[in-house]
C-alpha cells in the first residue's frame, strides 16, 4: 500500500475540484512526491482549484475540465509532469492579491501585455481578456476603455443579478455619445469627456465594485505630452491612486502599457501611489511548453476561442524533434527561446498553412530570427548555435588569435558546465570588451564564442532615436527580449557610439537614462552566467569608465593585426572556406607573408578572395580550384589596402593599454604594452 504521509493538504474543496484531483491522482499520483511538489508548490491547491468568489467559481472550469478528460493522453501526462496545474499566470495572482489586500486601487501592468495568458475556463486568451474574465468573478461590473473604441459594453459580474441596470444606465448617459453634438467634438474634447465619465463611474458605490480596464495607456499619456490639456489623463490617474474614497470602495483601475518608458514622466514618478506589475515574456521553457501542450491537446478538447488557432492543430515534426508528441513539444519549446506566445502561435500558423510543411530545425531557426527582428523593430538580430559543435571546432573559422581563443574556450567550457552552480555562474565574466582596429575579427570571434557556448547570439543594433522617449523604449524592449533568450551572448558593436557617455552633450538626459538602465540590467545577479555581454570598439578612450569596471565589461580582450604565423593561419582559413586547395611553395609563402605585413584579417580575406577569383577567371573551372604563387601575386597586384596605417597603430596602442589579462598577449605585445604604460 502506498504511503501517503507526505500527501499535499488539500483542505476543503468544491466537489468538482475533489473529483478532478482524484481522477488525476488515480492516473498519475499527483497528491504525493515530485508531482505534488510541482503542481502544488505552496503545499495546497492553486486558487482556481480552491473555488470561491475570486476564481474557479462553483463549477469546474470548462477548458481545463475538458483537457483533463479528453486531451491526448501523452499531452495530459506532460501537463501533470511539468506541474502545469499550478497557479498561472503569476502576475494575475499579484493583481488579485494586491486588490484584496487594499495594497492599491490603481494597478499599472507593463511589459508583455499584448501576449496570451492562461485561463482554466478558456484555455489561452489575450491578457486583457484574461484580466476582464477574472475581474468578472470578483466585481459587479467590468468596463473596458481604449482610445480607438472608447467605452465597451459593460460586462456583468458573475454575482450581479441579470435585471440590475448597468452603471451607464444608472448615470443615464451614453458613454460614446450618440447625439450630433458629441460626434462633432474634437479628439481632445472627446478624451476630456471620457475622463469625466470615468470619474463618475469610480464615484459609484457597488457592493462588489467596478473594475475599469484602460488599454494602451501610453497612447493616452505619452512622454511628450507638453500641452496642459493632454495631461488630463495623467492628472486623473494620480488623483485616483491617492483618493481615500477609492479605498473605501471596491472599485479598481487596471492600466495597461507596453512599457513604462512610453508614459509621461509624471506618471512614472507617481508610481509609488499605485502598484506596478511587470508582465514578463515567457522566459522559462515551461511557459512556452504549456502553451504548446494546450495547442496540441487534441480535437476533442474544448476549442480556445480567444486565439487564432482552432482545435484541428495536429503535430508535424521532423525526426530530430523526437519520437513522441511530448518529446517533440519539449524540443520545440527549448528551441523557441525569446519568442512570446503570440510569436510561437505565428510559427504554428505558418506550418498549418501548408500541408507539406513541418517543423524542422532550419525552419524554427529562420522563423525565430525573423520574428524577433520584426518584434524588436530591427534592433535585435538573433541567431542560434550550430547543434553539435564543440568549443574547439567553433573557432575553426578564426585564424590566429591563439591566446584569445584559448581563454574564450575556457570560459565557454565553464558556461556549459554552470548549470545551477552559483559558484560557477558567479565566476563567469559579466562582459567582454573587444578592443582594436576595424577588420581584426571582433565580430567573427564574438559569434564563434556564442557557438562554442552553445547559446543564442543576439546582436544589439543602434537603440537611439530622434523621437522623445523612443530610445528608452527601444532599450527596454531589447532588454526584455534578451532576458527571455537566456542563456545568451549579446554583442554590441561600436559601443563608444551606440551608448555614448553619461556626461555627453545630450541636454535631454537620454544618455544618463540609457546608461542607468543598461548598468542596472548588467548588475542583476539573477543573470549571472545567463547573459554574457560582448562590446566592441575601435576607440576605448571614448567609452564611459563605468562600463569598463569589474562586474560589467570586466575582461578586456585585445585585437591587433596578426603576426606572420597569424597571417598564414588566416589565409588558410579563408582559402579553405572557398573550397580552394593551396599550392604554394615555401618561397611563395615567404613572399606572400612579407607582402601582407600589417594587413588586418579582413584585408587578408580580400586577398584570398582575389586569388580565388583570379583562378576562376582564367581557368574556367568552378570546382577543384588551386591557388598557387601566380594567383597570389596577381591578387596583390590588383588589391592594396589603404597605405596610412598610423590610425591602426594608435588604436592597437589604446587597446593594449586597456588590457586586463596580459596572458592573452604575445611576448612582443607585452613588451610593447609595458613601453606604452611607462610612457616610453
């Protein structure tokens, strides 16, 4: 007989909840052991299973009841094994408990507010619909407002009698104005009138209260609101947040905005008067896996009417995703890090549109890259690592830089072994600073390092914008995406230009705010070992010192023009990459390496390309191309890099002075650095 002494304490539950849990316990044993810990993490059933006035009601939630009875058995088992019965989503739980405890009467939800959220009643539906559905269980009336739609028809709370008049009927008003005078109002007059209606609604007293949900707050109170009339919304929200009468009622205001940076500064500074709740992107694989399990639950499960997919969604995966639906969904969830649920749905929709299409590794990689680029407005370009590449082979495409590669391979090995070890995670550098002249391989090495680590590579573009508040919103959006991509290597090229300096000539304070935001992100201990930043620059003296201190970009890596053996290695790599064999004598090599002294890696690539092109143009053969002495002499007679190397020398000197680990320098580079440091 099974020992149930460690069984979860279920307490008093509604009959439907007892039957549901008993059924799942008979199938999987969810009342004890690991499954109990995963599904009942705080030692008792989540709110929706406990029933009551706040969630769950007196009847079994339609969708989850159907799922537990009719879902594909393998998907149902996956749901229980992953602990998906637990409270979801956490941000909604924070909203409900904050309202119940009178922590605030005005709540600002920012972040991933345009995504889907899970509901035991409906499956997945838009987050704002989930808020409305939940509020209807707790309040007498729910009223939604947006700039384009105005006031929507009030939603009657579940406990509100059918014959009770709506708040608008009580006030004897048509909120969106049906008369001719109202239709001819200016947009500002219309907004002023809508705010007055909100005021009247919130002054009403109902036993259960009113929930007023305002969508797209950033359109009503943007950061560039300089006109007094345009600030009417900001003023009203600040008054509601401080009003004693709001706390004496059960009324609640829920505001949604994609980013707090998109709001007027007065609202951001008033945040202590209301509760701000972040709605995160699906950072954990489990968030995406739960959504996928709901999508692929099977045709017998009640359809999720709040999303674009119907119940006919069937799995189509290539063999590399696994042999069964549970393994396939786990693999897909793992490979779609960074995507929110709407983005994940987009991938499935494209697969469904073509009966011949199926999920392949290349499809997911390409679709994910395009989706994230579109979502970030082109600010973030993401690529995945090549599967099965070990750290050594990841750097095969990088010629020279042996000491640098050796150090980076050691870091990648630690990152791969970090797991949950706090010791290893906190021993990894937060950031690497790649310094040196252009064309010396900084971007190439950054990509190879991410590949060696086996993690996503995210290239952060220029976040600056000419529009008020747009630079801050760009950075906030990019950082949210980066957090959801972990583990990830983030690359910022020309950081001296893209980030500027805190003491620069920007009178608006944008530089200071960007710096504060990115330094705060880099200092987050939760991201130790999960996000490694790589910044590249030709001009290290233009980088703010705060970025170069230990704990941020704490390992400086020098990139200088290659020496003789480095040039030989780089030329071999670029000839090999073009499937060209090398037929050079010792004398040819000596001549070639002597003639290319002072060339950068990019310039050596141009030499290799020119040599291969010469053979192709004279020989006519497109296969088995062989580069000989005549080819390289012709290449160097056709191509010559800029003659002035003085700036390159200065950039190398600046990089060598900044180096924090001299073990990455050759003997001659150490001597050169010592002379520079001593002012010789």
